[in-house]
């Protein structure tokens, strides 16, 4: 049985700078659409948006790790990988965990 390799994982690690730009874009789009109006405290709004993005990324990373661990446990309990599509099984586990945790993928 082969463990999932680090390079096989699709990580979407965003840098702090990228998260900042994303937060700026979100705030700008919400303002342009007239959904919010910023009276004062733009920095606090940006910090809140950055925090939400970061929390979402961490939740997805945790979900990915847990899904991989559950896949490995499941394969071990089945006695191997004979006839198992690892990618499909991992996707199914992730979808189930995401639903249970109310995470939108």
C-alpha cells in the first residue's frame, strides 16, 4: 500500500499578499455593487475579510488531510488497493466530510 505523496496533493496555498489582494477585490466589488457602503474602518473590514478567507483555507486543508487519513485507514482495513480508484475514493470521502462539516468545496 502506498501512502499519498505530498506532491500528489493539490495545495492552493495563498500567500498573505494574495489574500490581501483578494480581500481588496471582494470589498471593492461589494462596494461597487452597492451591497455595502464603507463609512469608516475600511481596515477593519479588510481584516475581517482576510480572516474569513484564511479560516476557509485552513478548514479546507484540514478536510484534505482528514480525507487522506481516512482513505489510508479504509484501504488498510480492506487489505489493499486491488481494483480501487484512489482518486475517486478520495473525492467521495472529501465530499462526505465537506457535507458533514458544512464546507462548500
